């Protein structure tokens, strides 16, 4: 069983693992968002990609889906999660379901952390007008010193670069929009180097079950 405690930065994970993440030469981040009541999709993604990741970023709208599996062994050692417009700002973290033991934690609107020397901002996006662009996110990133920003809300997988900032929306793993497939993203970051991002389409069939296939939303530079 994977036991996660809430850190003072609102991350889930031990002080040791959070410090290790910051000091790595490079780090792999699994980014997922907007599951909207489909915990089985989250579980399948995390069983496949969680053991290979140093951290999980969840960009909101589905925190209770994530809560159902947070104590599983395939969850990465550090978790950054934020609430979306469809979530509560607190969550009863399941410590031991068999004995009905829970720990109430705060789920913030935004969280900052460091992975391999890269300062990262995570937010859902509904408070920053992401339907109209990333200007609001950029302003908040400047205030917090982040160069890499993860967000959700639009249900549109996207990566863009502007003024030295990288903005990544992993898309919705259950309810995508604009003709895009259900998706998530895996990111490798290393200090000041440009993050390497791979988006994965989620395919489901009766014969093969879930399959994860890389695909490429267009990179936008402003």
C-alpha cells in the first residue's frame, strides 16, 4: 500500500521524496486531468504509467476519482493535485478503507513545486480564463516563479510556449472536446532545458481493452 501524507506545500508525499524530486537531474511527470467520474480510466493509466513516474500531476475535476486509488502501490511517490470547478476544496483522504480511517486534506486551487530544478505551477484553469488563452496563467506563473505550467478545464490537449513559459494541458482522460481523443501526458523535465512532452490517446476496444497511443497536438509558439 502506498501511504501519502500532505506536505506543507499541499503536495502529497513524504518530505524525503519531495526533496529527492527537487534534486533529481531529470524527472518524469505524469499529467492527467478532468476524469469526471471515471475512476477506472485513471486507474488504468496509473497502473501503466505510475510506476515509471517520479510525480503525478492531477489538474482537477475528478479528485474523488483519484482518491479511490491514491493508496495503491502504482501511485508515484509525489502527487500534486488541485481542485477544479466541479470539485470540493477539501477531501477525505482514504487512509484505511477496511477500518474506515480517513484524513481530511486541503485541495488547493493552485500548487507550486520543484522537479529536477524546474519550478512548476499546477492549476485547473477556470480562475485564469483559459478558454481565452494563457495570459492569466502567465501572470500567475510570473508571480510564483514557475516556468512550467500544467492546467486543465478546457478538455483540450495542448502545449504552447510563450515568453519563456511552457503551458501544458493534458486534455481530458474521459470527456475530450474539439474532436480530440481522450488523453493524458508524460513530461520529462531537467532544469532549464525545454520540457519533453508526449501526449497519449486513450483507445478502448472490446477485444483489446485500453491502449495508449502517442499523438501530437500542435505546439504553439506566440
